[in-house]
């Protein structure tokens, strides 16, 4: 089943408003304000499970009343319901027992504030939060797209990975980022003839849009020409032929990525981003006899046996009347009988070889590979858990899936990669666009510093994550826009997108 709207996925976080407690300093009982310390905290709820819904609850401490940064200092125990304070909690030289008691008392109000944010999305999750256990409500947290037919050979892999971010502040910051969307695999060989409704929808989707063209007169002319061609072919076989046939190679047969979303991972843009746009060429040769035989064969297929016979007879007549061709033909026949290389025999007897008409010939497209390397150094327990989920998500989603019954193996999940401009929230104009990819490898170094170091919960202080991707289909000339013809010299700023055309693919 495919997910189209993840309203409250696993990994979602909800933080209450900041509240303050006033704690007496350790060993001091005076009533003056100088003998007390103001502590600012919030409650953070993190969704950890689906169907039924499960939440974890943490107490986070802020440096002051205005700061949005925080450190996790306590986590609620799933078995006892009590809060376990971290060993590294900063009590600010206050009485530790009073500090803990006041904080725990304050969490009741803070939890209600965080719960209100969840109620706006799914009211049924409130029970799971208050009781700190699985809810009996089985309402799904994600809306599934309508399926026309059950695919018996679909993989039985995980269907929801949630929303994961590292570092924790990156979503709200203006920092540029890389968003990786985990997708359910879809083949363009979807097969089956479309219904009349599907045909109409497909025809409508092919209608040119003015937004896809520029604003100058030349671009407007292109749009009007494309619109006239669309109206002329509307409803004809040509306009819908890409939908017929199980083996159609039209990539538009692939289900839209927005209907196959299983989760999102947001990370900083890694160092060393590069792409390799290559085309495969190979050297090819053709000697005179092969060229003559090819011409005769082509004429036979395209013009009939008569034309082929004429071409063949002309080649034979030329070989007989031309002394050099006759000698060459004799060498070809002799070398073929004896199993000797033609050129070797000619070189020994005549001191020359055939003109092989060597050329560099177009062989086909290539698929672009991408490799990204991330240095992940979580700063607190919350970030440590996010890093753990991110690594697990990459490993699990890139693994081969089994079908129901295990008779077949299904393809792993695929990925959509997008570089995002932190200021505009749009696709980055100066970094490459990447088509849908498969993951070719996940490498994790758990000790990038070559020493074993962990936090109190045994999570590593640093990870080195290297991921390899490769695009599913090649890049074509038509994938690039022509907007670079409208260079204006404008600099891309928030609210002022660059109209000069981006680097694109």
C-alpha cells in the first residue's frame, strides 16, 4: 500500500512551550532571589510506533528564556512511568531533589500543551501519550492511495519510515539541505490497457502549460505552437499510445513519486557534491567487403530481392575487374579457409592491410552515479536516536524484499534526492537535479576517529555514513530547460527566484 499523506508519522516531534521553575541553590535556605536559580524547560513528545501509536516523553532544558536550543536531561521510563535523569544533567548548583520534583510536577502542564499540537492532526493519539503505552485505537496515521489491483508480486517490506532529520535544528534553519525521500518501487512496465477515464486523464496531463515556458515572445510562440499541436491530436491514437501495451518504454508510465512516499530524511548538504554526465561511445570498423555485403543486405530488406541482387552483382563485378580487389578477395577467402586473420595474411604477402574505416560510434547513454558522505556527530540523546533511525532506514530500505510466500524477490525501495535552498525553500538552482535513484550501497563506519567512544546510553559519539546512488533512467537533452536564453543578471534571493535558468540536471 502506498502512502500519500503522512500526517503524523513515526519520528514526529512535538515540544511544549517553555516554562520556568525557581529552585533554591544547594545548601542555601534564604528567601532572597540571589539564593535561587531560574530553570527553563519544555516537554518533548516523539512518536516511536504506529498502529497502535506509541510515544516517548522527554524533559529538555533551555539555556535561558529566549533560546530555542535545548538539551535532553530526562526521559520517561516505559515500564515505570518515572523520569530517569541523565548523569550529565546540569543542576546549576541547585538542590537536586527539589530540582527533579519541581520539573516532574511541571511536566503535567507541559504535556497537555504538547498534546494539543497532536490533537490537531490525530485525536486518537492522546490516549497513548497520557498513559505512555500503546493506544487501542487502530486509526492509521497515514492516508493510503487507492489501488486498482493488488500486485501479488509486490515486496512485503516496510511501508512507513517516518520523518527523520539531522541535526535537529536543520528544518527550521536557513541552512541549505539535502532531502532524501524513500519511495515504493514502481516499474514503467505497468502493463494493462487504460480505462476510458485513465485515457482522458492521460490526455489532459499531456496538455502544455504556460508555466513551463518563458515570458518572452519567442517562448510564448513555442507554447502556442505546442498547444495547437495538442488540440489537433487530442483524442487520437498518437496522444494515448504510450498507455497501451505491457512493454511500453515511456517513463511516464511510472507512478508519480508523490504517491509512493514512504518517508523523508533531511540532512546537511555533504561536501564534494559532483555529477558525471557521460555518453557511451565505442570504436567501430568496417572493411570494404563488409560494407558491400551490408549494402546488398539492406537493399534486399528495404527495396526487395531485385535491388539486393543488383547491389551484390555490382560488388562482385568490381572485385573481378579491379586487380587489387581481386587479390584482396583471394586473401580473404584463403584466410577464412585456414582460420588466419585477414590483415595478417595481407601484411605478410602484400605489405598492407584493409582500410577498416575506423570511426568513433555512438553506443548509448549511461546512468549517472552519485556518492555522498556524511559525518554524523549527535550532540544529545535525541539526535543520537535520530542518527540511529537514519542509518537503519537507509539499510532497510535498500535491502531486497521478498514477495508473499517467498517465491520471488522484489526490488528494494527507490529514492528521490533534492537539494533545497534554505532561504527560498525551493530546489537549489546551482546544484544538480537528480532523477529517481536506486541505492547501490550503504557503508557505515562506527568509529571514524579510530577509537571507541560512546555517550551514557551507549550510542556512538560519531558515525561516518557513505551512500551510493545511481539514477534509474538516463539524462536526455530535453530534460534541460531553455531559460538560460533569458539571463537577467539577477541574484537569487528569498522571494526573488533566479529567472536566468538553473544548472538543471
